[in-house]
């Protein structure tokens, strides 16, 4: 089997397409959560902490000198990223938990017993008559 045909078989599989869709939706979801944290969550938290804008929180290691920019550790942005991660992790946890509970409910559903076909019923009757 040639390399191109192997790649085509791999790329056409449903799992690859599902994974690609999941990655794209995940990236969009990440942007939504980042905006939610930056624009909705962090401003009220900053107000409660005395009017702090988290994106401006930083420690300057070395001041700017002429053309050389200042060396700064922006821990406020880091805090926002941690909050982003926590919200995304909680959302994913809830989604996985919901899917697992649905899957568990599906597994616990008793399987319906199949009715024997007409042929099986007739053969069973014949067997029983022959035993007599």
C-alpha cells in the first residue's frame, strides 16, 4: 500500500475528522473563556481589591534605558491565565462528567430480550414433539 493511500485512509477515518472539529471548537471555546475572564471576571475582582487592573500588575526587574525596554515580570497576566485555565478545566470536567453519566445510564439500561424467530419457534415445537 502506497504512502498516499495510507494517508488517505488515515485522514478519512471518522476519528481524525472528529478530533479536528474538537480542536477547532476547543480553540474557539478558549478564546471565549479568555475574553470572559479578562472582560467580565477580573474587573470586579480588581474593584474588590481596591481598583487593581490585573493586566497592569508587574514587577520591574530592570528599568528601561534608552533603546533597551524594561525587563518586567507580568504576574497579573499570569493570574488571568490561571483563572482562564480553571474555568476551562471546570467546564471540560462538567462536560466529561455529563457524557460519562449518559454512557453509564445507557450501559445500565436492561437489554431487551430478542423474541425468537418463527423458524426457531417451529423448530422448538418440533423438538419438543420428538421428545414425547
